[in-house]
C-alpha cells in the first residue's frame, strides 16, 4: 500500500543528501582553486623578485665596462683565478670520494669531534641491536662534575650515521661539557642486527638511560636530547618508561607528520602520492631485507634541489681556498649511508609517515601495547624553526594539540611543555650551527633544572640578548600560553581530512604487494644483486667516480698541489667575479622556481585524488571508527576530585608552593631567575628537604591543579594550612624571596601578591 508520508520522508532525505553532495563538490572545487591560486601567486612573486634582483645587479655591473683597460685587467686576472679554482674544486671532490671510501672501510664510525669510550654495546644484549652508549671525554681544560645532571644525546637514524650533535666544539655536546655535565652519546652502527626491531631499540635505549643514572647516583635524572628523528625515539622511550628520565629536549623532531602549511610543506604529501608503505617494502626486498639509507638522503636532497645540485657546489667553487675543509668534514657525515631492517622501516612508515598514529596514542611497539604520549611525566622542551623545510614547526609542535585537548588537560596531567621557535635557521643548522649552540642551546641547558620547578602547563621560552658573560648574556622567560596561541605561533592549517584515507590506501597496497608481487621479487633477489644495487646508487656512484679509485683522475692531485702553490685569487671587486656571483644566483633562482612548480604539482595531485568528496567521506568514517582520539580529561576526574578533597590538608610546604603557583598564574610567565630561586628554595628549605624529587614534583602538580580549578578556594584555604602565625610569616618570607622585587611583577601578579599578604598578615584570623 502506498505510504505518502514515507515517500515524502525518503524524498526529503535524498534531497538533503544531494545538497550535502553538492556542498562537498563545491568545497572540493574551491579548495583546488585556492591551492592553484596560492601557488601561482607564490611562483609569480618569487620569479618577479628574482628577475628584478638579477636585472638590477646586472645593470650596476654594466657600468664597470665603461673603462676598457680595467675590463681587460679584470678579465686576465679572473681567467687565471677561475681556472685555478676549477682545479682545486675538482680535487676537493676527489678528496670527498676518498673520505667516503675511507669512512666506509672503517665501518662509518660516528663523526664526533671528541674522544669517547664505550659504556654499553647493545650488540651484546640478549636482544642485540646495532646501538651503543658511549661517554664523551671532555677536552683539555674542561672539568666535569660527576654529581651534575648527565646528558644523553640521541642522533637521528634517518639515512646518516651518528655524531651530528657533537660534530664540532660549538655544539650540543660542547655546550653541555662546558657546563660541567657528564655527556653520553647514543651511537649506532652501519648494519642492523638480524631481526632487530624498533621495540628492541627502545628497550636498549631504556637500559642506556638506566646505566647513566646508575653511574651518577648523586645526580638528578638524566636529560635526554633527541635530534630530528631521534626526537620521536626519545618520545617512545619516555612514553614506554614514564619517570625514567629528567627533562626531554626535542630539536627539529617530526612527531606530527600530517601537519604543515598549504603551499609550503610538500613532503607530507609524498606518502599518499607514492602508495604508502609499499615502496619502502619493495626497496627493502630489493635490498635483500634491508632498506638503504641513501634513499632517505636522496629524498632530503630533493626537498631543495637548487642547493643540493648547484649552490652547495658553487659555494665550494667560490670559496675553495677556505671552504674545502669545512665541506669535506660535513660530507663525511652526509655521505655516511646507514641501513635499517625491513620491519624497522615498515614500522616508521606505517605508524609515523603514513599512519600518524603516535600522536593518536595508537602506535604499538609490541602487539597489543599502545604508546600514549600523555603518559610522559618528564618536562618536554621543543625547539623548532620557521626556516626548517624538513621538520617545519607544524610537524614539530602540532602533536601537542593533537595529543591534548587544551592547556587545561596538560595542567591536569601535571605535564610541563615548553617550546621555542627560531625565525630562519634551517634544519641542519638546529644541530650544527655554532651561533645556535652559543645562544639557544646554551639557554636551554641553563634552564632545564629550573624547568622542573615550573607549574604544569604550556609555555613559550623567550630569549632576550643583553650585555654580560655566560648565563648573564641572555634573559630567559617562560611565557604561559594557551593551545590557541600555540596554533597561531606555528601557523598551522586546520586538520585536513584528505589525509585520512592515505593509511587505508597504504594498507590495501601493502596487502596486494605482499600477496601478488613480494614472492616473485624476493625469489629474484640475491645478495649479489642487492650489493650491486647498493653500489650503483647515484649518491655512492658520484663519490666512487670522483675518487682515487678512478684511474682517469690519477694526475689531479699533483696538478692541484701545483696550482695551490701558484694560487692568485682575485677579490669580489673584480667585475667578472661579481658577474659570476650574479649569474650563479640566477641559476639558483631558476632551479628553485622549478622546485616550486614541482611542489605545486605534488600538492595539487594529492588534493585532486584525496580531496574528492567520496574519499573525504571515507576518511571521516575511518577517523570516527578507528582514528578518533580519546581525551583523558574525564578519565582523570576521580583523581582530580581526590586532589580537591585534600585542599585544606598539608602544611608550610604545600602552602608555599600554592602561593608561588598563584602568583605565577596571574603573571602569565616565569623568568628563569625566579625559577632558579624557587628551585634553590625547595632543595634547601627544611620543609622540603625530607621530600624526594618525585614527591616534590607531585606536590607541585597537586597545588597547580587546585589553583587552576578552584583558585579562590585554594587561596582562602591557605589559612588552614598555615594555622600558626610563625608559619604564615615564614611562608610570606619564602615566597617573597622567590618572586623578588614587586617592580618585577605585572599588575595582576602584584594584585595576587597583595591579596596573599593581606590574607596572611599577622592580623588575619
């Protein structure tokens, strides 16, 4: 029987679906148009700027050709100089090839600029891995305090070898040594152990940190520093063993792989465009079960081909007299290609690059045991840069809003997260820049102890330069931030549901490859074919061809020595030298424009496929079914209620910490000097000395929760904690010593401090 009401409902429902589909289609078209227009504007502006600069420089150079005698002189001098530089340039490339061959023959040892001794070799563990813990020997004249907090530095295993964190004197290692700290370094060897997994690596690093703590029983828990991909290794370590380490420092560490800025971070699209994890499995199978790190290095170079294929070599050619040694030292590390087992690379791709599971709390090192970053109890310091095109700030910091609902959840969990942003330094500069070592890394090192005394929350670390020496050269302040302010600081785009289906697509491609292609590929691969593919990699081949292994270069060394003896360099005032520099910049600009067009093509291709309404809908369903994160704020409500129930329990210690937290909350930031005074107070005052480090940290956490959730009641209940007039007087004195002069406080902090003084004055009842 015909049901008109039911028919009308069906028609209405279909109409609503049609409207929604049209809206999705309209959004898809607008998104593609917006991306296209953005890239077109960027490329056009960049081309105009480069063309204008080249034209102005060329026009100014043309005036120098008015005097023919000067032109003739400059031409003769330049021709000699250019020819000599050519000989020295090619000889430097020959030396690079020799350095590569020698480094390979030695097993690619770490490129540390310091002597060291092995403390633990994980190749001898029950579950062996190709890692070792070494202790750095301080240079002559540097004295180490064995009771000072030790440092453990973990470098990235991302194609290169270890040592970039201690590549030279002004480095992370150098800064820590000069501060009197024992310094340990986690190195790794070129070949992985058979069947080793990332779970085994994480377990080994846990044992490394435990051994460092055992060797320094009178020191605070070790600081663990993670550089680049060493950063997520540190986070795995900290999440799997909460409470094991002291503060954690992440330098240029990618944790949120889907994050970025439209038009600026094309590398995040490559997982979707290349088919997910399947290419990594194929390359591992062709390598007879090992993934060649040279492929990762090649990908890094493709991010900036203008530099990798031109500017790096032109800068050597331009300054070959004084840049050759620096070039060779860096290339020793850059050309040290390392390997991973297939299962290690697969875990990285599926859980990080494509799956982005770490920030969702669903990454599993062992089956059935997920790692949750919210379990980390150690303070976390994140250092990122807007000039980093490998780990942009969005990928270094967006894990925070992806992991925590807001800054209040960070506080409720007792966590302290501090971030610092640099304006323009590049990715490698974060680890190797001497200027950053002397300023940013020195400031980080000098504030880590004070960071543990911060009330839980999210902070930005700001450095102000001033006259003075040592720590006095910089004024460091921790500014209280909200999650919204963090998102503005890193200029992150809204979450893009185009990435959702990438993981599912990767799983489908991987299953098809394993079922239909892998048996054939593995049957054809032999150890000899894998070795041939390794040696024929373009990055290795160019080093072989320009080395003493090439008989055609037999006379180059002697000729270069003769040229060096007869060297006649010319200055930049030479018109032809200036013209050379101008043309070199023009070539760089042309190559960079080509890179911009390529990146635009990558981004458009990704959004053309994964931006389709049907694909977006599939991504949303997947996120709702399996990717949706569980925020643990409600889960912790019973604990918070228990803390609130203890609001009026305690004594002088609880009251002093609560008062400091109250003043800090109203100030919105905590200078380093105040943190140091607070740290000294809780380590020397009689009311605190009976507490161990864990108990003090727990007390700070609980008093922060009370001040955050019930600030008025927390303030008034101080009268219950300080029932004696002598205790009130002592508390006011201690807090006054910590916060310093009232003139150093803001208006809100002054009001809070005045209220506390009035509340606890001798007249208070």
